[in-house]
């Protein structure tokens, strides 16, 4: 298990010497500080490892934190509650709040350290938040080399303005994307084990089952059932880094461990047990 231990963001190198992935390769951590000592500054760290990334169990920080992974799911545990955020979301943590965040293997994770909150999250302690496509692109740019400090500080303001509340309930306008399928997908991303049927989602949205199914195919190229299965299996890969197979099967919505093993093996070509041991 790769553990990125608790540290205090500074302008110098942050990664402890013992932060090593399970495979034994040195973790990749690129750090970019932009006026880090000022209220309007920020530090962006980009992580990648051949093993799973775990941002310390019971972690507590002195600055506000944003975690973002454009290529996969992140599993967040504020206290004892588990939730996931997708590529169009961030995991937000106010300073001083105990939490842990886990990502799968070969997954880029951006960790942003801030002295002030995004305007839309001033009353939020921890949890998922939406991020607009422009803000996501700017965040990725800030996690690369060659950005002049003055430009970076301006981009930071646009990133914070592009982060907003995200809703588990199917009310109001979705933060990211459009259409009925996107709203259902956002809700399911937070809880892949949600057993709600397509018919029930359609009823909540006041649309026909046919309309919602058609919108899933239009948005994702998959039916509702296919998309939900894919989401559950992707979430299970994150959970397998810290939980036994039987518990993972239950948490992602499978009625039996055997059914989960069959689906996982069909999707990834390896059993959950071998995935966990690798």
C-alpha cells in the first residue's frame, strides 16, 4: 500500500522518504508552488504510482485540500462514511477535518493546498464538489511545468470560481454535463451500490423509462445497466486496496460475492483476489 503521509505544504519537496508503492517503485510526485506563503497562493502536487495511492488514514491537514483525478474514481472517507467522486468532480476537505482518500493503480491524482475556500464551498466541511471543464483543464495545467507565477495566480481564481456544490438529490440543475442520464450518473458515482432501478430514477425525474434509457446511450454509449456495472467495477478496484473481497462486493451493490467475482474477472481479466494481491 502506498501511503502519502501527513505533511505540511511548503515550497520545498514534500514527499516523505518512506512513501513507496506496494510494488517497490518510487512514487512519482511533482510539486508546483505558486506564492505558497500568501493567502492567494496555492500548491499543486501531482502523484502517480505503480501501486495504489492512499493519502493517509485519519489524515488531518493545516490547509484546505482539493483532490482531483481526471482519469478515474477517488474514494473518500470523511470520518467513517465512504463516497466516491468521478473525473468531473473533486473531493473537498476543509482544513483540520480528518479524512482519507484512496486512488487506484496507475492513476494521476492532483492534490491542491489552499489557504482560502472556493466561494461556493464556504459552508462545506468535506465531500464531493463539481468542477467545470475549464477549471479542470486549468488545474491540470497548474500541475505541470512552465506556468509563470503571475499567470498561475490568475488561473487559481478561475479554478476556484469553477468549483461548485454537487447534489446527490435529483433536484435543480446538474453541476456538470446535461441531460437526465448525467444527473443519474452523478448521483450513482457518489454511491455505486445504490440499488435504485431505472424505472425508479425515471419516476423521480418525471420522464419515461424509454427516454432515460435513450439518454444513457446518447451520453455514454451504454445502457443504464451496462454503465452502472462499469461504475461498480471501477469503484471496486479502489476499494480492493483497503477492504476484503466480500466487503467490496457488498459495498458496490452485488448480492453475492460469487457474482461480483464473475463480473470483475470478465471486465478486467483477473480475479478480485489477484487484483488485490498484485
